[in-house]
């Protein structure tokens, strides 16, 4: 009897440990990710070489392998890099294929989202005087915002005209910006009035002209301007709207951009970030010694505080998040429900990054990330994901109880495990609602697919399946659980 109990305990541990039970959009529901690189999502004029040159705009697309959903939320992930190409920015990072960006996109895809690592136009003059530095980098942020909105419209265009090639729910789109990408993400959600780029700090005090002149470079969505060399329209007639913005690092050009009624914002930042202010202060661009001051901006704390006071982030207040990540965040962020702050100088700037130590700019990266390692970065990415994902899910599915899985772990059971011939799947508590069972092999390939089931118990026959590890996925509406099983 004792041996049998030990065996049953082992089965239970195998069934519920690790990837045992997961809920789509909140925790990982897939083991593998399919990547489609170098997707051209538009064209526009690049100023990187001085004279404007029409250039392709590209992204990399990530999706869960073997997914059968046909309307999946999209997360657009924006890389860092100080608005200069990797290397030219004197940094080992700064591209859409940075290790941290690839990992972030994969983690979103494993949760059931689709993710796009979007490249955007870069280029500004860090060698000029204060007016030149400020003016050229503000225009670089502005172009990045236009390109991001271009990518949003591209996916809406594809969904409307190409049998939804990417299987995206174009009513559910979120922006996630790292570092420089955080500036773009926050601008996309809040910068929408011409008066907002006519504040005194956005005016050249020598010429008394705005640094960003829309008549030349186009409007906030990337339309208009001077078509001869400043801007090219892409996908007119499609919306650039998003449901929410997130940032880990970066800042907002001015907190006054944020007004009541705008989309929710989730932010994560080091309190001692050397480049972007945690509250409100100067923005310093890395890659020079000392780092260059370009403009004053508002960091994640002041953004989250204003969003809370204006009611923008009310959706995160009730019901309260009680998970360990939210509890830790609240204790370190004055109770703000959409802000996760990191303490310590070593965590001030991008602790989620890692790179090849043989990179010629390795030492430059170590200056702000002295304990850089892949293992350390993955822990911080895990924290970013575990804090952001439930909040993204709540915004995208506000009336469905997406943050609730099946009522208890006991509602879904898969046994025996390990199994020789058959697997029994028992689903309780659905009150007659239909559910589906999918079985995936270790590569993510679907090997069984049963839909519209209503009986409390269902038998999955092994048939010709070989020995190995499989995943049994049970779905009802937006609730989903995954059990890891072994066939022998």
C-alpha cells in the first residue's frame, strides 16, 4: 500500500508540476513557438544616412506552434537602442533580434498571444548642440511612433483582406516597449493632439520653431507631411488604435499627454535608471561619455501615479491582484497597481538584457548592467511577464473572468499518468458547457483534437502514438488547462 501511495504521489507531482496546469494568456499554455522573420510591413523614408531614402520596414512574427485558435490577441514588442542602430549606438543591444526581445516575444507566444518584434526607423545626431540633439531625437521618437502605428494598421489590413493570414483578433492589440521602445509605446497611447508637441520644451529656443513640424513629417498616425522625402502613407483607412500600452524602461515625453479616457498603462522600471527618469527629470542617452542630456520626461512612477489619479488604470484596482508579483510590486511602488519598481543601481537599467560577451561593445553594456548574464536576464523577463500578462488579459477580456481558471484544480483531471493505452480526461463544473481536448507532442504538433464535448469523462485512445512526453490541453471558452503526461 505504501508503495502504491508513493507511486500515486509521483503521478500527481508529474501531472501538476512545471507546466502542469496553465491558463491561456496568463501562464504558458504552449511549449514551442514558430517564428516568421523579416516580414515587410510597410515602407517609409529613412534619414539614417543623411538624405532621406525609401526603405522597407520589417518585423518578426511569433506564434504558438500547433495553435488552432483563429482570433488571437497581438502584442507588438518594441526594442531599445537609443534610436541608433546596434553598434553605432555604442551598445551591444538595439535591434529587434536582441536576445531579450526574442525571449519576450517567445514568452508571449507560449501564453497564447501572437507577438511581433517590430523594427522602426532610427537616426538622429548625438554630436550636435543641445537644440540639434533634442530636435533630432524627438523626431526619431516621432518616426518610431509612426512606424509602430503603421505596423498596427498592417495587421488590420491583413486581417481584412488576406483571410486573416496571421489569425489575429484585430480588436485586441497591445504595445510593449523596452527602453527606447518604451518611449514609443507610451507616445502611441497618449500623444494625439498637436498642442502636446507645442509645449515650451518641444520648441527650438533659437529658431522659435517646433522641433517636430507635422506639415513636413506627417501627423501622429503617419499620414500627410511632405511626400517627396519626409513621409509615405501606409494602409490609409485602417485604425492605429490599441487597447493598452506597457513599458519596461523608457519614459513619456510629458505627463500632461496622459488624459482621462486614454488606454490603460502598465510600467516597470528601475528606481535608479541612469538614462530615463523614474519620476520626472532629464533623459540621458547612453553611448557617450558622459551620457547626453536631450530632454525632460516623465518616468514610470509619475505616469502610473497620474494614470491612477485620472482613473485610466481603474481596471487594475478591482478585483485586486493578489499574486506574489503584484504583492511585491505594491509594497515597492506606493501601492500603485500598474507599476513594478526595481531597487538598486545594478537593476536600474535593463537587467532583462543579455548579449554575447565577445561583442565589441560588451564593456559599454556592463557599465549599466554590471552583472549581466542570461540566467539573470531570464529571471527578470519572467518577472516582467508574470506582472504584465494578467493585466493585459484583464484589459483584453474585461467581462470574461479571464483571470480565473477552472474553479479548482480538481475540475480537470487526466489519468493515469504515466499511461500505457488510454488517458481518461474528467471535466467537472462546466454545467453543460462544451469543452475541447487537444493532445500535443513535445514539438507542439497536435496529435489529437476533439471538439464540442459535454460529457464529464472522455477517453483518449493512444492508438499509434509513440512513447514520450505529451501535453493534454482542455479548453472551455477562455478557460484553459494543460497537463503534461507520459506514454510508455
